[in-house]
């Protein structure tokens, strides 16, 4: 059985897997970006305990394999009375894990904004909130687009681990086809091609945004 | 665009109202003293040029006048209001962001490195604070921003991003941005030091025009020609103190302080 045969024979299954990968990872990425930004804004707080909690969260998440985070949520959840379905558990796990990385990227972005731009805002009477919303965040986003999309690509690749907690995404689908057809290489090549298409599309979005916001780089 | 200053020379300089008053100002960075007791008055419509060697504390002094660097002793008042601190019984507490913004509402600042926001066009750079701080409606803010840009000769560059402008043009946008807030005084921190030599003139030209129209200005500069021509008062600093201050004639033609004489000699030799 060739790769082409595999794709044509299992197309509906592969597409549903691709959709699951896109759906789960996109939601996880949105969650991770939002939570990551909140974490980083809290990290700029003048209250030391708040900063300390953010640092601890980031360090723990960055020091833990994402698979462990997923196991704890999915298999460990019931023991503390928290029963989660595979898909929400996957989104949540991947999201809270990615948030730590995004928070670090945001931090690097904020740090590379020249101090003088903030001083200019202060001298023009802008409030702290206006400085964050109108100067820091737009500038930070522009500076971090390459790193940000690198991490989003990582999120898509990490999402393969969701197969282990039984989410029917691409990798799970490939394993299923392997079991049904007893050919091994072809199904995995087929999903690799699909992963590659998705990741290439994400990377191109990144390049487009990078060019679009390149003034003053 | 109407400026807030009155025409110059009507009053004897010493009778004009004090805009910025500096008393016994000291500043340390950790254990290192940078300013060691500065007294200075800047009056309405006065142009004060602060000169001195590198490391003399002149930029730090200017930044203290805006509280961008918090001073450690003495006081700075802007039109009678204490800048940066509030007295609470015996103790002096730092003002919050909002209180500080209120006291320096009428102080504009122009930086050595322009500090324009690169993600906004020239027009947006100027208009932002008009909308956010002065709370003008979008069309009114845009109109005033365009006027300010025209005033610095950049009416046709409103849609350009900073990266599409020369250094001299960027600095003029920065001046327009400060000016559009209708400040009572503008502080210039080495406004031409980061510019290619052939671009210095256009920026000094704009500053000269402001001076003639009566804007109150404090300028840290290495442009001795500009100081000699435009300043009402020249202040010479070294090692965190003011060694001499006076009219340009007194400072440049009859310097009394030895350190100042030496500084001017070095500068004259260098300009050949």
C-alpha cells in the first residue's frame, strides 16, 4: 500500500484528524496567548508576591514535560473530583503549558522596547494603561512576531501528545490506520505531510505579519 | 499655531514669573553623587542653555526637572508645585503616576534619541496625546497635530513612519509632538547630538523659531554657537555643580571660572 493509497482510502478519517488538530491547537493557542499576556502583565506588578507567583508558575510549567501536565489533568483529575473529557483536558493542558512560554516571549518583547519610548509617553501625560495598550503591547507584538510564531508551531507539534489521552487528532488517526492496515510507514508519512502543510501555513502567516509590521525595525 | 509665551523683552528678565525653580538639588546614583546642590530659576520666555563636559551632570539635571530621574535632595517646583514628591508629615513620599503627570502637565520634553513610537506615523505620534491626555475629538486632534507638523516644516510627512524619516525630520516630529500639548516650558536633552552634522541646522532652526516666539526652554547642548546666539542665560556645569551662570556675553567673552575658561579653550581649538 502506497502513501497515496493510504491517503485516498482514509481521506475522511485523516481530514477529521487534521480538523481536530487544528481545532484543539488553535483553542489552546488562544488560551495560552491570553493567559501568557495576563501572566506577563502581572509580572510587571509593583507587588512582589504577585511577581513571585508568576515566576513560580512559569518555572514549574517550563520545567515539566507537557505529557505530565496532560496526564495529571486527564488521569489525575478524577481523583480530585475533576472529570474532564479528553478534548477539553487537551486544550487546557496544552494552553496552560504554552502560556508559560508565551509569557517568557512577551517578557523578552517588553524588555526590548527602548525605555525612552515609555518616558516620552509619560512626559505626554499618558496613563499607565494607555502606555501599556498603545505603546508597549503594539511594540512588543511587532518585536516578538518571529518568536511567537515559532512557539505556535511548537504548539502544533506538541499537540501530537494529545493522542495519548485519546484525542482523535492526526497522530491518533495515524495510529488507528496503522492498526487497521498493518502498514506502518505510509500512514505516518501521510500525517507528516498534513502536519507539514498546517505548520507551513502558520509559519507563512508569521512571515506575512512580520513584513506587515516591519516599520521602524 | 498660537504659543503660550508672551512676546519677549517686554519685562526686565528678572521680573518675569518663575516657571521652574530648583533649590539645593542633589542626586545620587547609589553611592555616587551626580548633582551636588543646584540652584536655578527658569523664568517665563527665558531660554536657558546648559553646557559642560560629558559626565558633568547636565543631562541628569534636565531629567530631574522632568522627574524622569528622581532627585534625592532639595526641591524642584513647576509653576509653584512641588515636582515628584508629596510631603506627608515629616516624610517625603514619591508622587503616584497620576499626581506626577498633573504637575508636569505643562512641561514638554525633547530627547536626544527622539523617542518617537515606531509603530505610528508622524501624525499619530503627535495626535495620540492630544486624544488621550487632552481628550480632544479625533478630528480636532488630527487638525492640531497637522498644524504642529506644519509648524516644524513637516506638513507633507504626516503619513510617514519614523523609519521613513531622516534623523532631523524625526527630531522635528518629536518637537511637534511636545509642542502640540501647548506646554509652558520645553526641556531639550541634547536634541542635536544624535544627528548627522548636516541635519543639525534644521532642528536648531525650529528651536530658534520657538525661542523668538517666546517659548520657555531649557536646553542641554554642545552647540555653543546656538547657545551664544539664542540663550538668555548660559549655565556652565562640571562635576554636579553650577560653576558659572550668566548672559552669553559673560560666559563666552568674559568667563571668570578657570574650569570654564579651559572648557571653552578646548572647544575653540576643536572647532578649527
